[in-house]
């Protein structure tokens, strides 16, 4: 893991929910994770962590065919991307926009 960005915190009596973006040294690069903390008194009683493991489980051959959209972080088949852009020597692949419209 390279870094953690706190996107938002929800606080209630005896519990806190943190929505985080983790930046990792992996093809996925960044992903969203939710942690739910429950407290008893001044101690953490439990922690529940939720995130999608799918992007991490792809086989190497599949990973070569799949990219991660840098905007919405969805998996995109490289040869079926709605759009691609090159920046600083790296090609970025984009999925379709909501509503099924293609990016131009």
C-alpha cells in the first residue's frame, strides 16, 4: 500500500464508518474500501472491512487484457474501451459513460 485517502467519515453513537481510497502498488492502483467500527465504551469492539476483491484475483493473462478506468475505477477490456487517452507515456482506458453514451 502506498497511501490511504479518507473520503468521508460517518459518526454515530458507538460506531463510525470510514470510506477510504487505498493507493496500492498493483495494476489496480487505487480502490475504495469501507470500514465500519463499533465501540464498546472507549474500545473498538469490532471492525468490518468491505471491498471488491475481483480486480486483485485476475489471472496474469486476464490482467493483460483488462485495464482500470481512472475515473470510475471499473474494469475495462482494453480492446473494447469506449475511449483511450495517452498521457505521460501511459495509455488510459475508459468505460462507457452512464446512460450508455460513448465518450468522444
